[in-house]
C-alpha cells in the first residue's frame, strides 16, 4: 500500500498510530494489494477492520467492497461494531457512507443494535438508530427480543441509574422513529412486561406516558398475564408510587380473566427464580403445570397467599364474583386460606357468599391429587368451616344476618333466580312457597319463568303458573314462553303453559315487519315438530274456549258457520271466532310497513305447500284446516278477525270499504289455493294429500284465471294434471277466458269455458310452448285435437305445430286423428304453414300422412307457390321430389310458382329455378300471367340477372310482351347492361 492511502486513512481515523499501520501491513498485505485503498487499524489489541475509500474509486472493486465492509475478523467482530466500541465517529461515518450493513449480525446472530443495547452502549445505540438501523429485528434465541425489549429488561441491580436513564432516552428515540411499543417477543412479553419485571422505573415511566403511540396497558403474554400480574409480585406494599398502582391509574384491568388453557411460566423475582403455585386447594404445585382454567388475576394472587395484593385488587375489581371453569370464585379460595380481611372486603364489595363450586372435569389435572372438599359443590362458608377459620366464619354470618328473601346481588339476581340457574328445583319450590316475588327480572330482562324454561325445570314452571305468572309475557328475546320451550324441545313445559292459559297464537312481528302467529313462524322456519304441536294443541284451546263461552255466556253458535266451513273445505276458520290460527294469514305490521310476506295472504296450509312440509299438511287436514282457502279470503268472507284468546284482540275489517278500495288493498294477492301452491312447487305427496280430501274444489281459479289443472299444465306437472283428471274428468275443459278470476262476493260467477283471453286452450298453449310431454298428455285424455284458436285466424292445432316445426308433435297430432287438410280462416292447410315457415321435416311428415299437396289457399297459392315466395329451397325440393304436386297451377293472379319465384326474386331464386328445370324439363317458361308477364320479364324487372340468364339459357322468349306493351327491350331500367348480356 502506498503512503498517500495511509495518510488519507490517518486523517479520517484521527488517532490511528504508526504501530497499528505496521501491524496491518504485516497481516493484511495481500488484501491491501488486491483492493487498493483499504486500511485496517488496530485499537486496544483488537483488530478493527475499518474501510476508507479514497478519491481514486476507480482502483476499488465496487462489486466486492460490501463484502469487505461487512466481513468479520477471526474473533467474529464486525468492523462497524469495533469502530462504534472505540467511538471512532469518522470511521463509522465513512463506513455508513459506503453502505455498510447496519443490520449485520455477529456469529451469534445478534445485530449491532442488539449488541449495543446489551452492553448499555448509549453512543452506539443512538448512532445506529439515528442512521436507520432496523428496530424490529429480534434475536434468534428462544427469547426473540428486539432492542427495545433489551433496554426495557435492563435492571437497576446490574446497571447504574444514569446509564439506565440514558438508555431510556435511546428507547424514546426508537419509539419516536415509529417502533411499536407493544411489540412482543417469542414469549409474548412486551416492553411493559419486561420493565415491570426488571423494576426499570425509567422505562416504566416512559411507556406509561406515551401519547402518540400509547402502550397497551392490558397486553397479555402467551401465558395470559398482564403487566399487573408481575407488578403485584414486586413488593408487599401498594402505595401510589408502586408499579401496580400506577398501572391501575393508567387503566389496567384490575382483575383480568386469563385464558382457559394457560401455563405457569417461572420467572426471576427478587433475585431468584419464582414459580407461581397451581392451586392452594388440594393440588400440589408443579412446574409448568396447567392451573385451573378460566382463573382471574385475583384467583392466582389469593392462591399464593398474597392477601395484601388481594386487598389492593379488591378495591378496584368490578368482576369480584368471577368464577373459573370449575365455578370456583375468589371467595372460595380466600375462605379456605383464612384471609379474614380479604373476605370482609370482598363481601363489602358484593361477593356472593352462596356461590357453589362445581366438580373438576379437566383431563389435564390429576384428579387423584384433588381434595374431596374441592370436588363437591361447596359454598365459601363450607370451606371456612372445614378449615376452622373462625374469623372468616364470623365475617360471613354477620354479613348475611337479617337478609331479605327478595334481595338481589350485584348482578340483580334474586335467590329464586340463583336457584333456577343452578337447576335447584327443591330450593326454587321452597322460595315460591315462601312468597318470593315471581315478577323480578334480571339485568338481561329475564323472568323466573324464562329462566326455568332455559334450565329445563317443568316442576318449577308449573309452580310459577299456579302462582299466577303471565304465561304470554314476551321473553328477553321478544318471543313467547311457548316458543322458547318448543324451540328447545321441551314439549312437556309447552303443554304446561298451554294448560295454564298461554296464548298459543301469540301474534308477533315476523319477516319484513309483518304480523304472524307461532304456527306461521314454525312453518316458515321448517320446524315440523313445533308446527304439529301447535296444531294438536289448537283443538284443545278451541274446545276450552267454547266450553268457557257456553258456561259463562250461554251463547248458541250460529249454524251458518257450517256453511262457511263446507265452502272452504275445512273446519275451524277465521270466521268462527276461535281457533283462527289454522287458517288466518299473515298481515301488515302495526307500523304499516309493506312487505311481501304481509301481502301474500298465505295461510299456514299455503306456507306448508310452499315449503314442502308434508307431515304438517297432513296434520292441518286432520284438524279441519280450510282446504279451499285462497291467499285472499275476501271472496269467501267480507269481514275477518284475528282474535287473542285472552286479553285484547286485534281486528282487521273490510266490511265498510268500497269495492274499489278492497280491490286496491288486495291487488298483490294471487288468489291461489293450497293446491295451486303445491303444484307450482312440485310436491307430489302434498298434492296427493290435498286431492284425497273429499271437499277439495278443483274449479277454483287464481288471479290469472288458472284452475289447478291449468296450473299443472303451465308448470309441466303432468302427474298432478293426471291426478286432477282422475278426481275431476272435466277439468281439462276449465280455463277462464277473462283476465282474472272472481275475487269478491259481489262479482258474478264465471262460467267455465275452454279458452283463455287469447282464445287458446290447453292444447294450443302446449303446442306453442313446444311442450311435447304436455301435448302427449292432452292427447292421451282425448282432448279435441281439431279445436281452433278463438280469434280471426281460426287456426287448428296442427297449423300451430306446423308453424313451430316440431315433427314429433305434428306426427302425434296426425296419429291422434288431426285432420291433415283442415284449413284456417285463410284456407291455408298445415302444409301451407309449414312451407311458409321453411320446415322441410314438417312438410315431409304432412306429405307422408296424406296431406293434400295441391290444396290452395284463398289466394289460389299451393305449397310450392309459398315456398317459392319465401325462398325455401329445401321445402321446394321436398314438395317436388316427395309428391306429385301440380307445379303448373296458377293462382288468382294467373301466376304459376315460377312467376312467383321471379316476382319475389330471393337470393336463392336461381338455385330454385334450376331445381324446377331439373325436376320439370318441359316446364312452360313462356306462360304469361293475367297481365301478360312471363317469368323472364318479371325477373328482368326485378334486376335478377342470374335468374334471367338461367331462363334464357333454358329457352325463354326474349321478346315476350305483356298487356301494357312492355318487353325487356323497352322496360326502363337504370342501365342496359343486363339486356346486352342477355
């Protein structure tokens, strides 16, 4: 290495000595020769591999320079780390300027920032942070600490206060750079946990006072502990200056609940390894053993006999009655350990002295080591007595003296609530006998009746009913007690409620804000069990109410109700006054909101047919539900009511409304019977059940005028249509020819007719839709296959099939006896229609079945005329090759098919002309029509050069003149070019 390079290094390094230069030369001469101006200087007997780039950068290998800058020496030290240790600012700056890796790791995987914070080197740490070293890199060991964790874990026992303060400023600088103060290491420890464990008051104060990016006071470790857990173990006194008090003041949760599966992790406390106890009642402490799941912080503190810490937490905790997985409260542990002061404080704070412990069922705990006193369900007083803690016993008894039977605890639970929640039937019955208030609700608005249903206590429910509880009062979830019992599968409780007068209808808000009964709700939710229960109990309710009326009022029921029942094909209808839930429909809500469910006017039977609830349909039919009821009941009754059996009733009436107002109010209803709905939803079992009913009316029509049979055909439900015909053979002739069916009582009856408002019958509609299956079905029941469309066209079914072109339908009609030569109002046969539509297969089928190929329409055109006019070459070929059609027939204008071909001159007219000449070589080309026009003259007038050339080539006369004296020579055209070519 030359002297100029050495002098440059000396100026940058400042204090580099000549002896260091000599030692470098002896050790790294080869590297100096290879990389030019790179000098290594030794400081304090440690080789520092520092780099300096001179002005002659062209002499340096820019590719390998980063490798040299970040190369470790034989001791594993990095050049930048050695320069930082020696506080060689100029060298460190030079290294940074030449892109030295600030995040380079030593042989142990620690970064320079880790090393600086571990040795409490404020200068190095501040330099690295200031120049962009990564702050979030964690150490590769089992701890996974970042530099912030290392600073936070610095203990005043090993580092002086002034250095701790300086390192805290470095930590502040890191946080100002955007480092997350809540970052956790591999054990889930945050900086707040670590500074609390290390009692680092400087870092503790810094973290608590953060504002821009505040620290999470309640952040948990992987063991589920907050910083408060560690703070409580630092001292036995908890004044305002203690870490625990400061955490509480900053918002720490006083008594957090730990995870259900937490592990006890040993940690260093007061200079020695501290290992928390697992249990204090019957379980020996074991290292890393799972403690009682669901414990709170108070549980753990009291188990460790830390009464002072327990008193401190008790003054702040709000969940003093928290219990763990075994239903063990803190008061149980305090009483078992004889902590009199803590027990008194907890009772004053609202601890429940009657809370009973549960049994251990945790497979992770060795039950052979569990004390039997813990396994049994014991109250805190039981534990105090069994452990001979007289002071605790006295505190509990004095607290409970003179207690009110209706007193509520902190959770607003009475003794009755608690007994029911514990499923203690004997205690609950005892309290009811003593006159406890049965109407007090919990903070969740739960009544004792609701709690009894949730706890599956039928005996308590029966006792509450006998005490006069409101069996129809809404629960906390705005449903009724009957529904709550049925939804949980407790039909015994539901039966008790019905027997004691519960409203089995219970009109309430349903989908879209409509009003619906429990039966509607059960059906809408596809709950057949509940629906069947309600229907079976309906008869009991009706009979009971009728008996009450007969006894109290001596009212005779009107015999007219029987007529209404027969009309609707069922029994207890809306109009009987009682038991209306079997037939009543959902209605608009009290707020008047409009929704589809409120306006569909669907009865329970309609809903069952819609959702396919076969068993419920059968139950409804067995209980005389109206089988013919429509989705709008106005046509059968002008006034209807929905009754509540007990209390006020909700009344809807159309009795005083005008006809137009009624129509407007019901314009959204589709007037479908249950059978209509079942057919539309393809439910064969339900259709069969409905058709088996003796009073089923198969002539009723919906809003579109469709009978059930028509609906079956529309939905292509052939099996349903066949079943209807078995029940009513004349059903195939019933289809309304008006836009809608009879809707109100004041409208005249509609006569059953064959056709709809377009003049179509079932067969016409099926053919037009191309529904082969429906057509075959209609043919099988021998409908009139020659019935015409009732309009000006008078189109027969065969014509419709020919126009559609479905060969199978055409052949089926012909085989069934359709007249092949039948014609419409224009005297067109099916062959004409098929030829006009271009269906060669249909034309062939008609010809094969004897259709008159020479038949002409009202214009005198036969099928070949029409094929020529429409340009259907394939149809013309079939006509000419598969029949003996007279191709020279002229129409009323005296034109044969060739005239028509020339007159309309389609794109394929030349090909069709060649077909004519091929099939008929002696075809009269020069025959004139009534106006004297030949085929050539007509083609020339249309400018069809190809057709003209074919005709001329075939021998057509060029000089033919029509009756107006026009020839191809004097006809006025734009150009004579075609004439010249001809």
